[in-house]
C-alpha cells in the first residue's frame, strides 16, 4: 500500500497539518478519498467539488490556457443563485467540501466571500486557488 505524506502546503493558519484532524467527519472523508480510487468505485456523488466561479483573470501568463481564450469564449462570473443551488445539491448528497475555482481568478468575483460563507455554514471545508502573485 502506498502511503501519502502530507506536505506543509496542507497546514492551517496556525501551522497544524490538516491531515492530523481528529474530526470523525474528516477521517471518514480521507478514508473514502483513499479507498474509492483503489476499488474503482466512484460513489454516487463526489466527495469534494471544484467549482469554477469565473474564467476571468487579470494576468496574461504565457503558460495558461485562459490567456489564449478566443472571442468565442464568453468570460464572466457564475451567478450567486446558481452557486447556492449547486451547494444545496451537495448538502443533500453529503458533500465534504468545495474548492472555488479552476482556471480564472476567483478573487475577482464580487460574491466570493458569500460563496465561502454559504459553504462554511454547511460545515464544509473550503479552499481556493489564485494565480495572483504574492511577491
């Protein structure tokens, strides 16, 4: 059996590894996360959802597909009510968490804080990715 070793990237703000959680719900989530691929059983609903809230970006990185979207690709923001509908469906299907975004810059979305608050109110783990430079 291959054992994964968490890297510091997965620490919370206090420096504690997220994988050291004693929460029964987190332990169940991690168990399913590791078992499902091995058994080729995806389950009836995802464990964790990646939700692209925008395909807009304020950068033009040479290596990113977003930079090369042509005029046929409509750029925009997902609507608040659609996000709430998706998250309610997740709640009804025992979703464990949600990551807001994939390609665009989620911090450009004017409702991002409300999306996160809505998901946190459901008791989920939330995360996001951002291409914005921090230096």
